[in-house]
C-alpha cells in the first residue's frame, strides 16, 4: 500500500480490518502490529485471531502462540472452520507424529464444518500422505535395525 503515507487507526474494528487487509496484501509487519494491538484491546472477531495466527507460524515459539490465538478464536466462534484449518496446518508442521495426527483431526473438523471447501480436502490428503510416508519410513528403520529370525 505504497500510496498510503500514514495510517492512523484508533477504533478496535478499524484495527481489525486494517490489520487483516495489510496481511492479505503482503504487508505482514504492519498487519501484525495492528492485529496485536486489536487483540490487546479485546478483539471479538475470530477473523482477527485466525489472521494473526496465519502470520505467526515461522518459528516454534510463534507456532505455539498461533495455537493459543486459535484456541481464543474457537472460544469466540467454535464453528468457524478456518480456526481448525489453521490449527491443522500448524500442528502438521511440527516434527511430532502425535501433533501431526492432532493436526489431521483439526483438518477433518474444518471439513465437517465446511464440507464443500476443497482447500480443506486437499490439506487432509496432503497431511495423510505425509503421515503415511513417515510411518512407513520409521517402520523400515525399525525393521532394518532388528535381526531377522
């Protein structure tokens, strides 16, 4: 948004909307700043929390924070499918098989809430494939490490 020299937003709703739009247009730094401020002011929209969580999962610490934000969003609107989609993505990005399976459960929940959303279906297939491949890989390691009788 190069044409905006200075943006002054004072209302909670304005911060939520502006922050979301900044992130949508790739201006993550400004978007995160506005959404963080909106959360501190007591944001009531699950979109605010899910959008901030979307911008936060680059490091393990940020992913944990993003999961906490998504839990808060679920308290506001437990039937907002994006919450579970984002949780599924984040949990699926951890190296833990337990977390990956929890991520898959969240993706299934998102798909149950919005069964016609192809993005959720694709995410399920991708994570199922990843889990299956990792399971096969760990089974091969176990099989090759034990003596045959």
